[in-house]
C-alpha cells in the first residue's frame, strides 16, 4: 500500500526542514511525499530542492502561486498516486517515526475508508505541549455541533476523493470541516479512530489565530452545516469552546477528554 503525504507550505523556512525530516524518517518504506509550495520567497524552495535531490524516489514538489491552502492541497492530491492520502503542513511534524506504518496497518484490511487520531500543539522552539486534541470521544452528534477530529490526523483512501470530490477552495479554513460532513453525514461513511498521538503542530497557524478561530471558523462551520443540509445551532457552535478549554493541558490527557 502506497501512502501519499502532502505538505502545503508557503514561507515556512524556519520550520519546513523539520517537517521534511519527520517524513523521510518514517519507518514505512512505501511513501510518496509531495510538497506544494506557494512560490515562497524566504528560502523554502532551496530546502525543498535539497531534500528532493537527496530522496528523488520519494519526494516530488511544485512551486508556484496558489489560491489558498485548499487549492494547494488539491494540487497535491491531483499529483498523487498513493492508495491513501494524508496531510502534514509546513509547520508540523510527525510525533514519531512509526506513524505512517501504523496508519497503513489500520487501513490494510480494505474495509475502513478513512482513519483519524490525535494531535498535540506546541509553541515554536519549544517541546512543551500546550494543547492535546483527542478524537477518542468523537461522535456524529459532536460533528453537528462543530467539533471535528483534527484534520492533520485524517488519512483517506484516494477513491473517496474520486467519488465525493476534493476540498472546496472557496473556504479559507473550513473546507476540512466540510469534508468531514460530506464523508460522515452526507455519505454516512464510518471511519476508524486510531488511538495515537500522530502529529505535533505548532501554534500560530492560520486556523489558530484569534480572529479566524472566533469569527472565520464559526462563520465557515455555519456555512458548511447549511450547505450539507444539517440542522444548525449557533448556540451549540459557541458551546464547543467549553470543550476546547479542556484540551489545554500540559501533558496528554486521559481518554475521557475531547478537544475542540
């Protein structure tokens, strides 16, 4: 089984090398790594080219202007040839060298359409965990309240994109939530939770900035629920922040807590 990892990046020179290293360090051999750079002007392309020359059988890349992160992700999906597709953004790293191997093992039976797991947040330059995002108690009911599994932990079979479409590019940060709705509510697919700390994310990304977390996030989740014919409750969308507060812990929480 070939697993495609897509990194969408723009001007991430300070963190991109760590991202790439965490991919090439994976114990699973059959990885296709696609880096989609949005015409960075900070030295990112030089880092990408250096690693592409070191791992020519594994790494492919493109560097050109894009129309946002979901446009970049969709470019990577169209370039991919893997049986399974997952994402690792230019600020993030795999939490251990065995992550892709465990993902492949979870999807090897052929009956599971997608898997999702846990991620944790740290600050740039620090290993201190400021938030642990667990999907252990995720339910469809929580999805309808705006609480989705962490997108960087989502690994989908490529035929799902062929059947149900790519990410909607007119969302700024909400197309991943829309994708979860299309998979799990509209098409009633059942994924598998993988109890695994999969990705270490750094704070400061677009979706974690205060304005987008409070305003853009809620507006786009409201829109996605409406477009997918789901009942919408503004009260429930705002109530989910109580769950978010519980996930800000210094270390990995018990399996009784849910993030976001």
